[in-house]
C-alpha cells in the first residue's frame, strides 16, 4: 500500500529556512560548486545552525506526540537544491536535532517547488524569493523567511504561537485593492467594508494553513476536555492593520472558513512590533515588507502576494 500522504498535514521546508546556511552559501558563491562540495563533505558531521523556521517546525512536529492514535498526522518534507550527496549534511543535522523528518526532495541546483503537490504540501517555506514567488504564481501556498540567523528560542516554552496578518495572507487582496484604488482614502475604504461586513473574503495564500491548524486546535480542545493535565500547544493570532468598523469582515470571513483564532489585534496603523515583541510568536506571516522591517526578534515570513507587492 502506498504511504497515505494525502491524509497528512504536510509542511514543505527548504533547507535554507530550517537551517542557517549563511556560511555554506558564501562558500558556494565565492568558491564555486567544486569547493562547495568539498566543504560539505568535510563538514558532513557538523550540524548546521538552526534557521528561522526551526522553532516552528520543531513544535509543529511535537503535536504528533499528542495524538498517537492518528498515526503521525503531521509531516514535514525537506526541500533542497543540493544533490543527494551534498544534502547528506542536512539529513545528519535533522538527526542531530532529533527532528522527525524522513522525506526529502533533492534537485541538484534546480527549483523544486513544482513537486509540492506530489507531497500534498499545505505550505512551502524558503529563503529564496524567486522560488517563493514562482510557487505563489502557480497557486501554491508559500512564504519567504526573512531573517537569516536563528532567533533565540526558549526551549522550555512548549507552546507554538502562530501569528497572521489578514489581508493578502489569510484572505485574498480584494479589500487591499479597494484601499489602493481609493488612493488611501480611509473613509471610502471603511464605507466599502461596512457595506460588505457580512460577506466573507476568499481565502488568501496562507488561508489553507490556518484551516489545517484550526483542525488540530479543535482536536487539542477535545483532548483537554477529557485529560485535564493536557497543556495545549497551539495558539493562533491575527495581527492586522484593520480596525473598527472594518474588523467585522474579518470575523465574518473566519466564520465562513470554519476556523477560529485565539487572539485578534485590530491595530489601525499601530506598529505591529509592539504586539509581536510581547506575544513572541514562533512565526509571523505578513504580505507587506513595511510591516516586517521593524521586527527584529520574531521569525518573520513575507508573503509576496497581491496588490501590496506590485
């Protein structure tokens, strides 16, 4: 029987997102492929430093321990442009950090996002902007991790906090187009959103991720009801520039999509870092670089999608 990957919640993560490949990339760019191959062979038993997506991936995989009867419902697939030979170091690093990742795609220098549907991937994380843009153009959910270096993580913190912008991330960019078309006229924008307050927006590029996460949040709630000692792992939040009265459309959309979030922050132009630096999410998704430039201590993922990125 084939492995039932279609029944799994799968994240595809590039080695550039899971690990800090700054030194390796420098060798490749400055000394060429031959020296790069020698470098990786020489350091094959030296694990890579942790990358920006590492805290998110590690905690997500830990959810499998909470639901043993589901037979490992969460999978992470490593996507790498290395050859199988030079990619050996990545798998040894995975083993060193005790990450339950056994499936991979090595494409020897070529892009690999076209294989995402073969792995049933809900999300593709990479540090390569070109690959992320191409994946989004093909209709896949993808994001670019921004910070090259690992952000200090509290190993004793077992929660997995995931924060999302709304427009252009969870939802499509229909409302952002209205705002842009009005020349940034907030009165016109609010009027439009009030008129459509009960109409759900279509899902955006990261919407399917929240839908999958929401399924596990509901599973955790049921588990906590029968096991009072169980500590929930997942916590989700929306951190958006919207404010009242435009907030109602967010609520209507979440309801239509069948998802829930734990927290929502309607900031109305307040710098998002003021919330994120307190929340300390393990990953934050936003479609606008202007919202991410001031965030230094949070693993940030840019979604280069829609009108905001034209």
